[in-house]
C-alpha cells in the first residue's frame, strides 16, 4: 500500500505531467506522463477514490470503459491512515483546478514586495 501513496505524491510533485483532464459526471479523468489514464472522484461521504485504467492511454477512450464495464484498479482515501489520505485531497485539488495549483506564496511575495 505504500506504493499507492508514493505514486500519488509523485503525481503531486510532477503535476506538470498531468494532462488531458476530462470531466464525466463526478469523476475527473486525466492522463499522467502521456502514458496512464486515471480517474479521481470525491464521493458523497467525502472519501476520494483514485482509479487507474491500464488498458487505455487516451482519456477519450474512457467512454468505452464506462460503457463496457472494463476493469480498473481503484484505491480510496479511507483505506489509509489520516496523514496518508491527505495526499488524495492534494491530488484531487490539483485535478479539479485543471492541473494548475495556484502559487499563493508567489502572489503574496509579489504584493508584499511591491509595497515594501
């Protein structure tokens, strides 16, 4: 299970490798490193589920997967300790914001520097 968390942390660190975000219902599909199609969603109970679709390499093919019920590999934030599940929330935030996380520190430094 440690590999799951390391994978998520690697995606967060290398968020520039997250591309082709596609929203289908409540799930956000994306491609990572131009190789792997993933989906992430936040359930009504707050649990975040992350799924890998190894048989696809294009998010546009996900419609086929959803229609045929092809298998995916899924793990959820509630399967991990609280300090580990934070990584799920961080990745979810990056994905729903379109893969671009706002750098508030840079903005604040810019504003402070302009008035000092």
